C-alpha cells in the first residue's frame, strides 16, 4: 500500500494544490478541514505523515498536535506543522507541542514534498500488518482467517480480498471499478454485477454473527460503515 498522507487544513485552495502534488508523487492523500474532527480522522486512517495547519476552525493545530501525542496508537506519526509567515513564536510553540517539523507559509510545494519524504525516511518501517479490525470483525492476515466476535467466518478467497479492501479504509466508499481492479486485477474482464454477487456472499457470511456493516451506495459502490444509514442507501 502507498504511503498515506493526511492534510489537516481549512484553506481549500492550498489543500487542492497539496493533494494534487502529493498524489503525483504517488502518495494516498486524505484531507480534513475541521479541527474538531482531525484527531478522530487520524485515529481512523493512521496516516504515515500528517501535515497540520496552525490555524483551524474549532481547534488549533497546537491543540490537535498535543492530543495526537497523548494517544498511544497514533503518537508516533510524524507531524509537519504549517505556520504563518514570520511568527517565530508559533514555530517554537509548535515544536513544543510535539511537531516534528514546521514549514512557514508561503512555502514552495517541492519544499514541503521534500520534507514529507524526509519524515517518511525517518519514520520506522511499518510492521507487517498482522490483523485488521473493524468493530467486531477481525481479519487475521497471517492465517487468512476472519472472525466476528468469537465466531469463525468462512469466506472464499474473493470475499476475503473484498473485505480486506473495504477494511483498509472503513467509511470510504469504494467504487465498483476500484474493487474490480483491486480484487480481480487489471487484466481480467469481470462484469460489474459480479461484484454485487460477491458482496452478497460476503454479507451472508458476516451477517450470521452481527449487524450488516456493508453499506451499498447506490450506483457508486460499497463501504464499510457501522453508523446508522441514511435513506440514500439501499440494502440487498
Ligand atoms: Ca488555516
């Protein structure tokens, strides 16, 4: 999987610019503009590097930085803080709050990209993922087994790969095209409806032991989601 970068910034033009450039470098880019949602997003998606703006609505970059550093499962993620021009005090506070680096606005995009890469080189190698967990669903990636609570869920290899993809980023809506490429591969012709068949099998197997967490997004694709559903979705 590619390195995942999270941009926490409310300045939309800057987010678009950074996302574009980082994606060109092969990174997967997630964005969040609301300070109050930032920490939960980091916990949900475990980015490799966080680009965090100093000034955000609802919660400041420094507060977010401190909060991230206080949480054992995310505290080691490198943080690059974006600060306003010439505010030396901000930089000092930022580093005091636990940022690993800071970049002063306005900055050049190549410079920021270089700093992201520097943090990645510094970051410890991600451990071989041994399991994936979403709510009561646990995938043992070594044994290639799936459990729901204490129950073993028997899945075929295609259903296993589908679930693994959905569990990579819970909440994200994966298009049918993306799932076809990821689960079946680029060079194999599979009808789009085939996915629906395998999703149905996956649901049948998982839902024996708990509620339906697979969300169908009409005419788009599928996501893993434990929250209450709006009327936008249908259930097969
Ligand atoms: Ca801002």
